[in-house]
């Protein structure tokens, strides 16, 4: 199935389009080969305005032309699109996503609310693409017709698990320590006050350690046709906020199941390669794990955009005196960890036939969004 | 022995007085009740100038009046003082400190060179004050007469071990993980370029992890009358540089020997109290470990000066899913981790009779430094 | 009138006590020789809680013991105190301050609302202490009995005018350019989002340029017994927010009325000295303008606390190719520019007999605040 | 003359290729349609190594493949190229550039040394392209054969003059104030220590104010066939270093010769458009001045890359109480202010026939750099 065949085949909506992650999605969709942004929705404060009026734009460059004039709708599940991304605040995401799914919309969510639901895939295509097979069970369980919910992990979990995957495949994995140094953009806008962030580190992010200790179990676990089987890892996480704009840095120590030399570990990371199917997705990288040889890398400000922000960059792979391997990893929290993650999930769903392009013909799309 | 009895009884010199740690020492000595700054020495570039001319002063407030006019000497062991602090660069510290010791000067060093020598105490008074008993052995080994070398640990080790001490005392300790987020002042001046530090984290500090994995073994070990017995801990350290001015933050997970509840651990930290002897030292705190109850503390910019920068501040004491206890700790890298550490060591040495006040009578001191 | 005579003679309340400026006032009052903090008030969200419960404390060290247990009251003008400081948000300050004044409370305000009122003094004791003579006129105009309102200037105006004063006195002044680089603490908490502040400058602060172009006219003008006569200066201000925690830096170019050499200008700044009366106020400095000789000073992080944050630090006094003199100045926005300014105003009012200590005897005070 | 016609027609060398500006040039040249990088030279420390070995790379993404293997030469004027860019340190640039010019190389310099020479053009193509006509006079004066020196202005002058140009054209200009807030990348690497930059502003940059007060006179002046006639502007500059990575922000107040409304001024800026000839240069923008309507823009971190870093972004155009117009402007100090400026100058020189492509045929180029 070639990219050309998909051209603008699906119409996408974005729930929570005015927030930090929503803006990234709007930007990424503006020149996406398969998806066309046809609807934006947000909390009541913004509805009725155009997207340009409603949005305090945080990204480099202007608001994409395609999005500027779209009228921001409320969260009623009657948007003119074939599926929705959800970048809603967690206070409203849970129910809104269910309503959209119940009304026939595939929901590709970045929100935490349904991640650990027993019938909702928590998905990183390069890690556990087979988990999409849980979707029919979810639909049956919940009485959804064509709608369903798929989620991506928490921003600090995404990069971690992507790096753990080749190690788990090659050597098995028992347990790990991880300490994060997370960028302020992960807290949204206005998010972290500058009086807290400037020249400081905040050694606490509400709920983050719990997510990092739980989500990898599901991501690295298995869907057995009926339910998700946890990976059974021991995980201990400490999460910190540092005065960095974009890019979560993580110090990790890992105990493997099989003995491996450091150079075998480095090789497993360096040669990690996705399948042909995945590599053909527009947002995917053939090699999503990049090993940096600099002794003082990866660094957030210099390396977060590696692979258009979709790579996990690994450095300082070395022996751990307590477990087996120590390393440092970095991933872009808003791309690999949020908007890019959701986009890649949607691409996988499209490639696997989970997204139906509804009624619309091109001319209708044009009219609908004029 | 009262503080009054000691008044200005000892004349101190500072080697490396123009650097970051040297400046802190000069400032701390300017109103010290026991020690009078009578000599400053530095690398050749500065010698012959007054201290005010030779120094790019980094601290708040002006250069202390007492120090301004002192002429900076070279590293020849003929300074007019009863003992010296060494805050030299490690490229010259090793030999210079030996020369001073050989020429009869007690050397209270902040440098790494002799820390792990088998007959040199690596000293934190609140942790292992009995290690000073190795001094006579050192003098005999090396043929030193009245001189000797005493060292304090690396800046990131100091706060860590101070917090481990009450836990090791109460419950025993097997192993620990530590990830540091260290302030730029720890790298000296000019140190870390702003192009590397701004909005960034550098996941590497040369030699730091090795120090953190080695020094606690000696600090928490024992002097058996002949040699130092390692504590036999398993330690794994990751060290990072963050854009913070002062204060090293550390995320720690610990395996204890005895089972303990979190509230027992917190209590052991909270009630940690030094002996009467130590509490009477001018720079000592009765309770050098401070437990902060805020869920997002300690924070470097807000808490590094706790206890005049001599406290280790602990927060977020909680269960670790892999080991037993997780916590976050903070200490001021230039005070508890360097200048204050050396000063406290000198005070202990004075109190225990290891510092002899030479020839000088007050009037002579006045003349010598006029 | 000695400090001793005043000891804890007046009971002070703080309106807006939980905000950034309010916290500074609470801290400054905790060891003030004349004033005792007996009441705190704030917006409705906080009322009924103790001060410790209601406040997210931003300052180094703990909340002062004296303040912790005070119950936060609402803005009803029935507080148990002899006068109030107002650090309220401007959305409520205007009316609240009038109500307190009408009910007999002297109001020492940091808020902008009444600064430019034709019968309210805008006061910097070192600059225009005679403006307090407008108070009886204000009371008569407004039918206030013993209450009245006195204000201090905007945080960026305070340091500027303090530096202009000796120049205006010595040489006269025609016009000036000023460009500010202001600290984030000037925007309160949460204030400036870190996503805007990190590694960035925001070239706009709402309403700030207007204040800086208007307030100096009144401050450097005269009270003629009936009304304030503007100084008639030409002023152009550009205001910027920089990623600095505390301390507003300002680049100024000035046209004087009389010809003066640069060394005469520097001398006028250096020798500026307040009267005996002012020098005896607890918060006053004998020399509130400090000239720093370093070619790259003043710098906010290093110099903002000069003179306990009550000095204006001047550097780089040099010729201006367009006007006469160029210089850079710095003052602490929360001390000289807000809380310290208000405190000094209150001290002047006390010294001049404008604050009456009401009914209270010590024992009553104790009971009232237990 | 189409871009195609020029394809890789000239072989470029970079002097000072390992520094901050040199790296930007190397990167910009890596995909330039006209110029091929065939030689890199630097100070002695680096010579003999490959560019990849000699360079501590500071830019996003890897070192361009084309440059990695080039052997770094010393500053001997025998490089294999048709012209050179000079990004040398000013301590060696003066003489080295003369030697290259004397040996037949056109030198396109970013260095300050020859900027104010009476026969060297200080060039911004959009501002004073006719100044290239001084080149034959320079060659005659100095006895250069085909070589010559052309310079671009200081990084903070570049953006300023670009914005002044349309105002000078439309209304004439008498005088101006400018206060800069300059990024740390302008100081090179290691440049500003983080201990000075973090949470701070440094109100001094050596020599910068002098450059800003002198260079615009030449840039906005005229070449009369024999010499440069100054623009005769009154200029006063204050220069500051702020903790920003890239992008110099400037607050400017201007006195025009003709009366103009603010909307006329804004219109003159907005409609400023370069000639067809200039617009066809690969690095040029049709509209190099971009007016941003946001009330708090331009901001360095968000807007410095506007127009690939070659635009000057203007905001907050408003009345000045003292002069006529106030505005804020931003330009990328390493692109518009250095590497991009030099590249654009070279493109103009190429388009006007000042660069001769020497002997080399494509196959030879390939060999020379293999």
C-alpha cells in the first residue's frame, strides 16, 4: 500500500486543538500526506471563534493556513471528520473520548484516562503493534459500532519503552531504574511558572512516577486475544522537572535476563529496525533508536529534534555496578511523547484498515471546511 | 572547650584562594571565631598582586576587608600561617599538598588527589570523625613531622553520605542508586559555557560517577587502627549538569539491611543529631539533615542555603518498588560540598588538638599581615 | 526620636498578604523594630485559613513564626491593627484601600490604583518626603477622619527615580530615555509561564511604559500646598521581561539642564546622602545610591541585594552621544521596588506622626493574635 | 541569470571554519546552489586534522557529509578555492585577510578588522549594494590584483540597519537610541560562562557600543566614487548580554527628518521590498523586514528563525514621547548577523561578476577534496 494511495484519504479532527499538544497536531497535520485536518474542537471558552482567534500559538512559524479559519467546535460528537485525535485535558478527556467512540469515531488519544483500560490498546507501533488486535474486543465489550479508543503512552514513558524494546527482544529484561529530567513543555501552557523553573529543578511531577511504573508493563506485555498480559518488570521511577523547553532526558539502569556485553547492548540498540510495514508510515523512522557516540550526549537542546523529533537518542551506554547496563536517553516530549506518537498510531490504524474514510468525497471536504 | 577559648587562635592560609572554592573559604574565614586568614596563595599568574587585584570575585557583597590587601603568594611551603586549606586545581594539588605537609603544615584539602590514599582521612565530621585517628599513621608512613593531609569528599558525595549515615546507623545499608543534577558552580569559573548550559542538561561530568561510587565506601567504612575498611556498598551513580547556579540535587534509591517502614526511615533522618563535641564547632549544625515536608521539595534555588548551606535537605521519602526507600536530597555544593566541608574539618582538627598554633602572638599576626 | 522609643509601637496589617509582595512584607515585618504584624487579609479564597495554610511560600527560609498562625481575614475594614499595608491585586485594591482609609486606617499601598490621584502622595522618602504634607488635604477632600492613602511607585520607577534625584538636584534634568530588563518576580505568582521566559525576552509588559513615563513627573515634582506640580520631564520608556528572578536592570540616557562632566555626575551619585531624619528610619540607607566600578556591573543576580535590596546600584556612567549621560542601574523590584518601599514609607509616616497607635496595649495584642 | 546557471560554479573556502560562525557557514554551504565548500582553514591547533576531528560541533544535526573529511589547513593563502569567507578571530583576521586578498582571493569577511577601512565596503546587499563599486578603488589603492576584501557589519548592527533602511528611504533619519539584549551565541564558544549568564543580565559587551554607533554611518552613507560619505546620524547605543541562545533583540527610538504617522512608518516597513536582482540571490528574502502584529513580539526564542534567520522582525511600532517612533526589532545574530550576512554578500559579488571561477573543472574539484 503506497503513500500515494492514501493521499488525503482521511479527514481528521483534533479535540483540544488549542493546547500545546493540540497545536503540535495541527502543525503536523498541515502537511501530512494521508490526513487532512477538517475539524477542531476545544473546551467551551474557545468555541465559536476561528482557530486563529482562539489560539495563543506557541510554535515557530505562523498558524498553518489550513487551520486558521476552522471554527472551533465544542466536544459534541458530531464533528465533520473520519476520526479524531484527542489532546484534551484529562479532566474532560475520559468522558468525551467515550462519547466520540460510541458515536462511531475512532479516537486516537494522547490522554491518560483510558491508557490502562483492560480493552484499550496503549500503543507504540514500533513496540507493540499487535495490540491493535484488541480493538474488536473493545468494540464488542463496549457496544461500540465502528468507533474505538487507542492511546499512546505518557511523554516520559514513550522514549523509555522505545529504547527498552530492542533490549527486551534481544536479552530479555527483569527490572530497571529510571530518573527523568523533563522539559517544561510537558506541563502545557501556562504550566510551570518561571518563578519555579528558572535556575531550579522541581523534584516532583504529579502522577508521573506512577505512570512510568505502570505503562511499560502493558506496552512491553502481550495481547493474548482476550486480555493484556503484563511484562512483569520491576520498575522504579523518580521524575523531575528541569528548565529545558523541549526534550525529556532519562538516566536508566537495567537488569537483563541474559548476559550481554556492553558492545552487544550497543549493537542491539544501533541495529534496531522497524518492519517494512512500519517504515512505510509517513511519520515513522526506519531506525527510531539513534545511538550518539559523544561522551556528553544526548542533550535536550541539541538533540531533541533528531529524526524530526521521533527518534529516541541514546548515549553513554556503559556497565552498571548494580544491575547490568546504564545509559542515558532523550526523546522529544511533544513529538515522540505526544503529538507525533498519536499521529504515528493513526497512521498504523489507517494502514491496517481500522480507519474508514466516511461518506466524504474530496469536493465535499473542500466545502465543509471552506 | 568554649568557642571563646579558641578566639582567632589559629592562622589559616588558603591555597588556590582566587578560585570559586577559594573565594568561599576567604569569605567564610572573614568572620570566623577561631581562624584568621593570614595568607593566600595561588598559581603563578596571580602571585605578587594583592588578593583584590588578582581575584574576579563571584560572591554577593564585596571582598572581605581582611583579604583585600593580602599579597598572593606562590605555592612555596613558606606561608605565614599555622595550617592551610587547599582549594587548588587537581593538576597541581597533589604535589603541592604533599610539600606543605612535609614542611610541617596541616593541609585541609578539598581536592580529589589524596582522597583515596590509604593513610589519608576522607572526612565528614558528622559521619566518620574517628578517621582522624589515621593521622599519626600517615605522619609515620610518610615521614611527616607535624604536617599531614586531611580531605573532604567530592561535592556530590558530601550531601549523599550525610543522608546515608543515619540510615546506615539505624538499619544498615546494602546498596543504592543515585542520579545527580548538579549545579554549574561545581565546575568552577569559567567552567560550563552558557551555550552548553542554557535550557539544557549535560548528562556527563568527567570522573564524577567514579568518585561517587568510590568515596562513600571509605566514608562509611572504618579505620581499624591500621587501615580503612570499605563499607562494601553496591553503588551506581549517574551524574548530570543542570542549569542551576548552586545546589546539587540527587535522586536516591536505597536497599537497607534491616526492614524499616517509611515512617521509621523518615524518623531516623529527622532525629539525626550530632554529638556535643561536634555541635560546638562553629560551622556545625546540631541537625545537619533537614527533612522537608513539601511534596515538591527540596529545590536548589529555594533550599540550598538551608542551615547556612551546611544542611542536607531531604524530601519525598517514600517506598521504592525495587529497593526499599526512595528519596530526593539537596546540598549546597560550594558550602557543604566544598568550602564549608573543609572548614568544618579544620574545626574538628582544632578541637581534637591536631592544629598547633605556631610561634605567633596576636601582635605578630597583626604585623605579619599588615 | 530613637528606634528604641518606637519599639513595636504600631500594629500593622497586610492586605494581599499571600501574594509575592505580601510575603515580602510579612517577612520584613517579622523582625521589624517598630511594627508588629497583627493582621493579614486576602481575597476570599484564603479567608478563614491560617496564614501558613493559605500561603504558597516563595521566600528562602520558613514562614515567620509570628505569621504562621494568623487567621487570614477578608477585606472588611475591621482589622485589628493601627494601619495597613496594601499589596492587593489592582482589580480590588482601588476600592478596598478607600474603604480602609474611610474607616480610619492609614493605608500604605504598593498598588497602582491611587498613585496618580491628585491628593495622594506618591512617595519615595529619599526623593520627595515633603509630599506627605498633602495628607491633610486628602483627608479634607475625601472626608477621611484619621485614615488616608499613601503610595509608592511602580517597581521599575522606584530605582530609576532614586538615581535621577541626585542628578536633578545637582544639575537639573530635561529628559531621559530608559529601557528596562525586568525580573519575572515583578509579575507575581504564577506570573510569567516558563515557556515564555526560558531562554527568551518578552519585549512587553502591560501598562508598564505608561507608568514609567508618568510617575517620575509626580515624584520629582512639587507639592505646592494645594496640588502636585509635575516635573515636566520628557520621558520615553521601553519595558522588557528577562529570565531573571529578582532585580530590574535599566539602561538610561539623560539630558541635564546644566553642563556637567562625567566625573561630576559620578560624584553627585556617589555622595548622595539622606538627611539625619531619614537615615534613622530602620529600613533606610545613609547612601541609597551605590556606584559600582566594575565595567560589567551592576548585574541582577549578583547585585540586587546590595544594601539589603534597598539600594539602587549604578554602573557604567559615561557620555551619551545624543544626550549628556548614559548609565545602567539596578534595583531589587520586590524590596526597593515594592515591599521595602512601602515599609520605608510607613516608617517615614510613623516618624512624622501620621500613624497613631490605637487603643492596644501589649497584652491585648497578644490576645488578639493568639 | 538563473540559479541553475550558477550551479556549484564557485569553490568556497572558510577561514576560521571551526568556530561558531564558521560552523554556520559550513552548514549553510552544504546545500548551497552556487557555492561548493572545498577548503577549510583555522588556527594552528586544528591544522592537519579532518574537519570532523577538529570541530566541536554546536549545531543541530550532524556535520555535513561534504565537510567531514576536509583537512583543516593553516592560514596560508594557498587554499584550493575561488574565494574565501573569513570567520576568524579578530586577533588574526586583519593580517590574514590582507594576505589572502593580496594573493588573489576575494575575501568575504565577518570580522571587524577592516570594516571601517576607507576603501573596504561594509555591505548589506538590501541596504547599500552600490558600495561594491569601491572594490576597484580598493584594488588599485592596495595593489591587489584580483583579490579584495568585503565585510559585513557587526551582528547587532545588521538587524538594526536593515530596519532603519526603509525608514531612511521614506522619511530621512536624524538620530536614534538603541538598547540591545544580545544572545550568548554572539560571544562564540566557550564565550560567556554559565555562572555569568544564568538568571542574569550582563550590561556590557566590549567594543559593541562603539561598533553600533559607527557602522550604521557607513552602511547608510554613500560611496561617491572616491570615498564613503557618512550618513551623519546621531546614535547612542547601550549593549547588554541576556541568557538567550540565539537572536539579538533591540529597543529603538528614532527621530525622522520628515513627519510621518505611525501607520505610515509601519507601512514603510511592511512594504519594504528588494530589487529583482537581490530577490534572485539564493539567501535573499523578497521582504527582509517582517512586521509582527503580536503585542509582545518579536521574541528571540520564538521568532529568531523567521525567514530562515535572514529576516529582521519588527514589533511594537508606536509613538515615542521624545523622538518620533519607538519599535522593537529582532534578528538572528549568527545568520542575518554573521554567516548568512557573509553568504548573501558573496552571492551579490557573484551575481555582479566580482567572483571569478578559477581553473577548476568539476572533476578536479572532486579530486581536490576527496
